[in-house]
C-alpha cells in the first residue's frame, strides 16, 4: 500500500517554523520530521495529537502507582 | 494529524543565507571581508551585506557552527534606516524558507503548496508517497 505523507510548514515573520505532520501514525511521525527540525535549529515546543496515540501495534502499558 | 513542532531557526547553511539576503535585495561579498562601523572601526567577517554606505552588515561563523550577525546597529539604523529586529526577523524567515525547501527536496518530497498568508506567514505543504 502506498501512503501519502504530508507536512504542513508555516514560517512566521520572525522565522519560527511550525511543522505539522499528517498521515504518519504513532511514534514514527516524530522521526518523520526530525531531519527538518534538526536542520533548522532548535525545537522549542512539541505537541502530540490524537493520531500519535493510534499505535500501529498493540502495546502493553504498565501503570505504576505510588502512595505516600 | 500526528504532531506539531515549533522550531527556532538557527542560520547554519551559507547557501541558504546567501539566497535569503538576495531575496531581501542585498548585495553580498564573501571571503576576507570586513564589517565596517563607526569612525572606520572594523571587524572580520565571513560574509557581508552591503548597504551602499559607510556601514554594512556582517556574518561570522561561531564555534557552535551557526552564523552570527555582526553590525554597528546604531550606525546601520541611522544611515541606512534598517533596524536590527526587522533585519533579523526578515532574514530568519527567508532563510528558513530556503532551508526547508532544500532539506525536503533532498528527502524526496514535492512541494504541493507554497503561499504567503495575509499576516506574511509563509505556508508550505510538502508531500511524499511511500
């Protein structure tokens, strides 16, 4: 299957760059735009959206609770 | 949509820097060049943008690998009417534009959309099938 992967890039008037990755699920998407982030400078903010949490493979999650 | 990232641009690519200065209509000189300041004082730089007067704006490669802007801003603003904030912002935006295009093309993306919005934000959509 061929997948369309997109990045929407907005460059503010002061040169700050906002990158949105589309069509890439799970943790892969962080790697998908990493080359660009590294080439441009320093990442100042990162926000994960719902698609990030659609994990491509089942993952076991362990929750640990501590009480004081 | 998967994630958003905000990146603060750092100028490291000399070719993109020169393209950005060209977009902003500056004439550049490279090599053993000097940034000129008040009363003939000068400082060494790797690249200068001429302003057609006694002052100019220089770029010097820092040890960390990025280019620093060097200028006698008081003189530049008085004689050429260019403020540091406006110059640096405009330059960062044009630089980021060229750097983004150069990097995404290297990775096999095609540019699907390229526009400047009303508030002067540049918006690009790049695409790849895999």
